[in-house]
């Protein structure tokens, strides 16, 4: 199978961490996509993913799966190792809930700020911007950081006592936030400590 991505970008990072957690990084071929050059908007790439986003997982039968949550769901099912998405119905539901909160309130909010209220990826790619929306989403991101801090005051990880896809999404969101200069407020001790623990995992340190 192949993964089309752009190394260093936040959403590709999510899938790369998931692969490493499953011990399956060497089971896929990474195909670089030149996002800065607009390759993701070409007809050939849109045939694989009409959303024109990375990453995209292409299976050996030609099936293309986009969206990080869908890709991680597939990888979690086909490779051995601790489940990232949960086993029991309750566990899966709690993990999915926290993953959605991390994605919408942090990852996507930081993305909206970056693409709308900063230079983003430059004028060739940022063809429409709404700075007011972007700045509002920065507030959403920092509010979500405060919420996650409260969760981590009571739990080792975001969905309980073990590392899951929710932690991957939130960690990648914080990496993106650092790049976009959306600071973690210094008083969020639990979030800062969790980030340090996650950053030390072999799936991230390499």
C-alpha cells in the first residue's frame, strides 16, 4: 500500500504516528506530494482524493482512502498491536468523542487561524481568507487547550489510561499550533506535561 503525503505537515504527521505505534511504518510506501507547488490540486491527485488534501492511503487494489480518521481506522484494523481506536463499544465511543473534540477544537481551529489570519501557505494557495474567522478560531483552539488540560488533570491520556488516536490528533494539533504561533497558556500544567510525555514516545522520536 502507498501513502501520499507531505512530510512535516500536521495531518500526515497523524498517520505517520499511527503507523509507528502499530509497528507498520515499513509496510507502506510513502509518495511525496508537492503541496507548495500545488500538486494536490492537479487532476491526477484529485482522482485519488477529490478533497485535494493529504494524506491519502492507496490500497493494493487501487482503493483510495482519505481523511486521517478513516485512514487510522483502517490501519488499526489490519495491523497488530494495541488498538488506537478501541475494542469495546464504550471504549470506541469515548475515544471517538475525544478524537472529534481534539480535531475540531484544536487541529481544525489552528488550521483555520493559520490559513485565514496569517500568510498561511502563501498567496498562490491561500486564494480566499477571512481574518476575523481565523482569529476567532485561535480563541477556540486555546479554549480547547484549557478543556484538554482539565481532562488530563483526571486521566493519563485523553480517552483514559492508554494512548489512542485522540492523543495522536491532539499532539499533532499542538505541533501545528507551535508552528502557527498559537501558544499553549503557561498555566495549563497538565497539558504541557502530557505533551512532553507524548513527544518522548518512540513513535514520535523515531
